[in-house]
């Protein structure tokens, strides 16, 4: 079996992306699992000259707009290579969302950019790659809404949004993770799932009917649903908004979790952390999640051969 070729973007050149890409490239497990094709700007420090040069970087400028433009161009190039079949998947190092916008890319993150560029319904999943202590099951959390203000969540959390997240999650678990009949729970929006309406009617009037229609279990209270998933009750949990889902997975598996964009015609993964601008260039960045992101992308790429 041939190793998959994966495009790896270096992310924001001011951050730890170049360091963790270099570390992943040097890791023996990565070298055995995949061939990496690194995409980034010329002149970026902390990584060998990229295999595909997109723009140029002057470290002395430390320009957010230039950094964001370089990061966005690299993602666009990786998508182009994946859609052409030149690579079988994409692994993205962290970007700075403000820099991305300043660089001319009006997206709140990778997920939205990938959805726009491919025209696909996608879902953002954070997946643990190792069990937590005392919890044998791998926690996987999918977001029904992503990078939006909390006040906008009730308006955006529609039956259609829940149905789309359920459909994309079910297909991803089946095709990319080998779970033939996934058990998927829906996390409630309000405390105690609304407690019969005392703390809001959304769970009874919106989430519960949407869950039944989409074949989901719930809505179940946030303070127990993730624990139940980690103990084996569910293969994934769909969270109603960013922070409730991301807090759960990062407390349970920070450093070993991987961001997966479900619904794309190719696998895309990313580490579970940001650019860490405050420690960039110091040689102390933890590359664990980046390495796990490469390994998971390679595994999905091999599993999905013949499906595309």
C-alpha cells in the first residue's frame, strides 16, 4: 500500500506553525504514514523551504496582513492540489483569523473557507485520538454552529442546521472512521435541556423535534452528555455552539485532539490549538497535536480510497 501524499500548510508564519510542521516532518511515525508536501511563503523561518512556494515572507516586518495573505494563499493552493488529485488530503497549521481577514480573506476560519471553496456542506469536528484517563471511548465533538457570537446562536440553530450537521456527521463517521451505524447525541442549548421550559423553550420546541427527525439522541444536558460519550454511550456529540463543544473536547484531550472538517471531497485535519504567537520561534512549541493531525489525515486518506 502506497503512502498518501498530503499537502501541509505552514499557517501564519509569525506563529508556531513552521516549527510544528518541521517537527511533524521529522517524526518517524509521520514518515512511515505519509509523504508531506509543504506549502508556504518563501523566507519563512523554522521550516525548510516549502515544496510549493506561495508568496514571500519578510520576518522583519511582522505584518499581520502579509502573514494572513500568505496563510490564505497556502490554503487555496492546498485545496487546488487536493481537488486535482495531486494530494489525497490537507493538514493545516494554525492561522490567525484577524490576520486572515487583514490579508484579504473574509472568513472566520479554515472551516468556512473550505466550505466556500468547495461548495460543500461541512461540519467542524474535534476528535480525540487517545482515550482519556478512566474513559475508554474516544470523544468526538461536532459543532452545529461555528465561529459566531453567542447571541446569534439561537437564531442560527435551526432544524435545517441540525439536520445538516447530523447528515454530515453520520456520513463522516461511516466513511472516514469506519463506524457503520453511528450513535450520535445532540447536546442541549440551555441548562438542564431547558428544565421543561424554565430555562428556555428552544430545547423542547426546536432541538427535540429536530433530533427526532435527524435520528439523533437528545437533546441531552451539556453537563453530562460529553461524559456519557467518553464512557461509550455515543460515537459523537453534536454541540449547539462553539465554546460548549470546544471546552469539552479540549479539557478531555488537549494536545491529542484533531480538528477534522467533515463533508469535504478530501480529508482535512488541523491541530487543536492556535498560532501561539507568544512562544513562536523559541523552540518550545508542542507538536503532538500536529503530528496526530497528520497521522489521522493519512489514515482517513487511505480509508477513503475508492470512495471519491
